[in-house]
C-alpha cells in the first residue's frame, strides 16, 4: 500500500488568523509590549538658572575649630632705641645732627620731638619769649620739629621719633626724662649723651 506523504507542519506564527471553532471570530493579535520611551528632545532657548550647590554641612567639631576666640587689644610695639655718644657740652649738637639726618631720610618735621635735659634749645627759648600760649600752639599744630625742656616735656604729645639731648641739668633729670621720652616715642628713640649714664638709666627699666 503506498504511503501518503504527510502535510508539512507550519508554525503557528506563519499561519493566518486562527478561527475559533465555537464562534468563528478571529483571535486578537497580541499587542506588542511597549519599550522605554525615548527621551524628550531638549528645547532650544535660554538656559535656566544654575542650581546653587548646597552648603557643606559642618560638624560641631569643625564649627568649634573655626570659631574665633576673644581677642584683646594688641600691645603697642616698643620703639627702637639708638644711642649717640656725646659729652654734655656736645649732646645738643649731636641731637641737631640727628634731626638733620632724619629730615634728609624723609621724616616729616612734624614727626620729631626734641627734649633737652639742660639748657633749652635756642628755638624753644626764642618761642617762649612770645608766651607759652604761642609756644604750645605750635606744638599742637604739629607742622615742625618741636623742642622742649625735660621739665615740661610731659605736656608734649607722642611723636614717631623722639630725640633726647642729655646736655646737663640737675641730678636725676636724665633718669626722669628718658622714661618719659620712651613713652612718647612711637617708632624711634635717639639719645645723645654719656653712654655710661644713659645705659644705667635704660637698663633700669626703659
């Protein structure tokens, strides 16, 4: 008996729509599963404001480390001291030379105060002849070198440079004048006189 060849098996997906035997309606074709949505294209135009970076969170330990502590007033710097050896007779001339050098180096005349322990400077003697009011008015103006005697030097205000001529005077005058001059000098104190006498005073606390 001859063999009847079997019909080829066709995959279900290759067949057309299936007919349901009961109703005769075609089976719905399965809907594809939607994939991920493409990203929306960027809109042209002005860029929006940049979002600020959030501040760094500090720990309590960091805050304590950066918190400034109480600061007191800074102590004023002590003036530099220069000693120009001179005799009592030559101390005033040495002081005059020191003033000339200061002015030549660029110091303003109003920066300089000169104190004498013995005879007053000729300028001071001349200005005092017009009265103390006129004399101290020139001091208050601060426009020129001011010369004063150690006995009244406490009335003088501080200046950047103070020059002291230890040119005699009563015993103990230098011991009083040098500490006063030191307190009036802002940056520089120049002392003209006997080195031994000056060092004994300076070493005692100036």
